[in-house]
C-alpha cells in the first residue's frame, strides 16, 4: 500500500509529528492537520485514501468532522481517542467511522488497523459472496448485486459505507445462520488478533437502520443472523 494517502487530524504537536513520521516510514503519504476545520479543508483539497481523526480536536471535533466527511465520501475513517469510554467509541462509530484506536497506541498496531481497513475498502466484488452467474441475492425487499456492489430496498438504492456493505455481504453468505461477533470481527474487520465487539454492535445498528430493523436478528449470547 505504498503511496497511500492518509489525512491525520491531531492537535497534540508531539503525537502528530511522531505518528506522521512513523506512517511515512511505513510508506504512507501523510497530510497532517492540527484542528478539525483545517482537516476538513485538507480532506476536500487532497482527497485522501483514509482519514485518521482524533476525537478531541479544536475548531471542529473529530466526531463532527467524521460526520462532515461521511456526508461527502465513503473514504475509510478511523477515530483516535484518549479514552476507551463506551460513549467516545459509540459516538465515533455512529458518526460513520469504520474503526477506532485508543491512545496511547503502538505504531505497529495502528499501521495494522489502517491496512486492515484499507484492504476491506478496496476489496473487489470477487471477495464477497456470489451465487451462480452473479445474480441478485434477495431477502424480502432487500436486493444485493454482488458484482456491482449495490444494495436496494424496495427498489431504492441504499447508501452503505464499505464496512456496512461487507457486513451485509457476510450475512448474505449465510442467511439464517447465527454469526458470532468474533467471526464478524475476523471476516469483516480482518481482526485476526481479536478486537472490541462494540465495533460490530454499532455497525449492525447502523445497518439495521438502512435495511430494516427486523431484517437482522439478535441471538442473545451468540451473535446475529440475517432473516432469509
């Protein structure tokens, strides 16, 4: 992923400079911004491949900046928080972030998370479930085009983020089968080392809001399943 362009919004000078150098050593091109408004301008001017946003930045906080980015783009977003409090995590994910990292973070872990998000964002239709001939997959009023990577509900196209789309494709590969949070973390988020299941829960909530609250069922203590 050499040459991948990352926008990094962080108000702490030391963290911003150290992280920028670390990412550049791994082959990333980095545009760094000290506040949210500067970050928004940089996002619009540079069109990065991924945005790495600290939650607590001046001018326009990271959660609000994430929402502004989501209004304009499906580019992957990772939130950075000094706390692992549920409210920080949930707010960032509900704003449309694909993942989050808690400070202080290990540089190797951050790079791994960035690469994992980018891999699933760039995944081709061949990586998702397909039936014979690539025909539409239908579940009630939901129709999925595995080749065109488009989803409609009642004939209306749904605007899904790449992570939401991959989550839905994972459910569609095994309709009626209960999928555990750990399996979804591995298959959708590429977390071979494990991860926070709140990421799964919030994205399922976001997906339900788009495909229908009753389409994805919670199986308490086990996980989720797509109602066929």
